[in-house]
C-alpha cells in the first residue's frame, strides 16, 4: 500500500496545544472557553466562545456553515437553555451541525461553558 502524507497545519500553537489544527480538509478546534469570565453568565460566555470559534474557523479556511460536529460542555446542565439562547441565535439556519451537550467539570470554576468544533474546510 502506498503511503501519501498529508500536511498538518497548526494555528496559534502554544506549549500545550494549538487552537486549531487542519489535516486535509478537516479543521479541528481546541476546546474554546470564554476569555472574560468575570461577572458573566452562561449566555455571555457562550457568545464569547462562538465569536472566537468564528475567528478561528476563518483563519483555518472555514466558517460556521461548514461545522460538522460541535460538543458543548456545561459545568451545570441546568444552564442548557441559557447556552441555547446564544447558540440558537448564532448557529447556521441552513446548515446546522451535529451537536452533543454534556455536563462536565471544567478546568476552572469560572468556566461555565466549553465548546469543541470539527469543521470542513471551504473549497
């Protein structure tokens, strides 16, 4: 079997992780959390995260219409409707992605939401 290596592109790499990685026509985003958590609730944090997702997708050659799957982590599943208030206003109406939402203990108590996205690159 002949092996064909595909390039891997990394966006905003750090010591621990890259914010986005592209392999072939697939864009993988690291889990995104709100940058400003002081005095913010779930809806505001979700909106911050969605804005950052749009920015990272654009840098990697994609957009929200090409999201294949989103995984949403909530520190408290009782805030599901608050997260959906921002999500529903933002998500593509013509090309909504697959999505899973789960409750999870996030890496810091200030983080109420984390979202991981996999998208197709726009060609």
